């Protein structure tokens, strides 16, 4: 479930507390927490509604000038239903604080490295975490497709790998490409020292 920057800002400020989507089936449920560039957005009640039941007030609560604009913005299709979704700002993305850490005790660094080793051990294609960290470290701001080619991966697979590392606060997305966070830089330094 995606939001424009303008709508995200309005969710954060409390001006927007509803969303409407035309879906074949709901892609979120009550309690889902969505990580966005503005922070965490929590999903409230998700209810199928008829277009006729949407009021002008509902449309404004969803960030639209009016009902007609809201309805015109929905995906068409007879196989789709319209859903009313409660949304609220639930706070800053916890990964932001995690990424910014510049002082990590040695024991915690060891735990992070053990976690990466477990990820590698579960991978059907073999170890990959250090390779991806090294690629991003050496090529900040390079497009995912180029990095994927260097890793011998499909772009979507590579992006999924980067998301796995991002969940641990090790990488940051840029307008183009990625970079290691301060936490990620500390981890790569630790991995390099261990390999010496």
C-alpha cells in the first residue's frame, strides 16, 4: 500500500486518517504496520464499501478535494471492490535510529554477524550477505540493476537481499542506489578484520 509524499505528510500531521483502495482483495489488514519514508503508518479497520457510501467528508479525510476526485483516482475493474482503510501515524521508523548507531558494543556486533551467518546458512544459493554489503560499501549510489549484475543476481532478488539488510539497519536507500549506514560500516569493518 503506497502513499504519495503529500499524503504521508498529512498522515503524520493527522490531517489524513482514511485511505480508499480498489482491490481484488485487501492487501493489508487491521494492525498492519507499513514502513514509509515518513515513518510507520498503522492500518486500522479495513472495510469493503460501496462508492455511494463515501461522503465528501470521507474524501477530505483521505486527502482529496472531494468525492469525485477520490473515485476518479481508483483503479477500475469489475473484479475489484472498494475498501475504506483507517490509517494513523505510529511513529518514526525504528530502522532510522538503528542505522544511525555509531557506538555498538563488541558483543552486539558479534550478534549482528552471527545473525548474518544464520541468513547465509539458510540461503539456498549460499552465502551472500557480505558480498552485498561489500558491493554497496564500494559503490554507494549505484543503481540496483548494476549492483545485481555484479553479484550475478536478478535485480528483484538483489533488492530483496538489500531489504533484508535494511531491516537490520545496515543499509540506507538513496534517491539512486544505496549506501551502508554507520552501523553497516561498523559491521563490514568487523567482517573484514575477522577475515584477515
